[in-house]
């Protein structure tokens, strides 16, 4: 190849190490969002006193919300309601987990709310009613070099993220280094408890908006600027 484009720093590092490619031959260009999709959406927060956490997308055998459920069971949150919203077309493994944890969570004033897949504009407006956006990555080979595409919708909405992901992964670094929310380690309920307790404290004090992207940061991830960076790579190769 004359040049390689990849979507995360971790994948770039892996290619450099494995194949001994020159550093100037690999460019990181992430996914992003189209500002037009968010023109009529303004940041909002729950007015009902309910802490809404929302996930959109799909689950499968090794990607589940179990880390969230087990972490919440470590936290005593009976004095407020936590509502876990899941939007998507879910398989049997998700419903089995819901059945396993639903009554235990209900005893702690935590409700699971599952909704079917929505069209994109309706989904964006629904996500906008939430306080925390959820994302999950299993602690398996190569998952430490993944940016789930949904995080770019989350940051465009200026919503704080709670990620359950491998420690020191690209996703954790992206969230923590840019002050975009909270990162809990996969398969570690005690660490998840600590992050959720931080979220609850911020929610009670009206401080969750401290963990949101500003306009200067967001401009780096508009599809216009992402395409411009790709065009620059192509021009450098063929010029």
C-alpha cells in the first residue's frame, strides 16, 4: 500500500509493530457525525429526578450489559430512581440477562426499559432526553483498539458517557483524556460501582454537564472535516 488509513490509535500502533511500516505511511482518521442531524436538537437533562442511562445498538454473545447490572447491584441507590433504557433489536441473551437481574435491580429502585429500534431522527431526540449515554466493549483480543461509532453521536449530543471497556483501551483514553464522561473496567463490578457513585453524586449536584464535549472539540469529528483529512491523504499519495 502507498498509504494506510485506520480509525483508532491502537490499530495504527498494532500495524506499525506487526509489520514494521513507516510511521508516516499510516494515518488515523476516526468516524464522526453530521452536524445537520443535530441542528434542531439542544442539550437537555432529566427534569423528573430520574437518572436516565441509555444505550442504543445491538448486543451479542460476548457484548452484553451485564457489567452495568452487576456494578449497579454494588451501589445503594434506593433514594433515587435509575432508569436503564435500551434501544435496539435484542436477541435472547439480552432477555435472559434482563430476567436474571430485573427483580434484583428493582429492589434498589432501578428499572430496565427496553424499546424497539427507531429511525435515526427519532433516536437522536430520544437520546437527548437522557443523562448518561452507555457503551460497552468486552475485554477480549483487539477490543482495546475500537471506537464504537455510537460514541460520536453521544458526544454530538453533548451528553456524558459511561463506558464499560478494557483498562487503558483506546475508548477509555478517548473518554478520560477529553473529559467526556466515565470509564469502568470490564469484568470489575467494584470499579463500576465507583464510577456509578461518581455519576450519582454529579447528578444530585447538577454537575453532569462538566463531562461534555465543547464546540471546539466537536469540530474535529464533523464528517466535513473527516472527509477533508481523507482528501489530504489521497492528495499526498497521488500528488
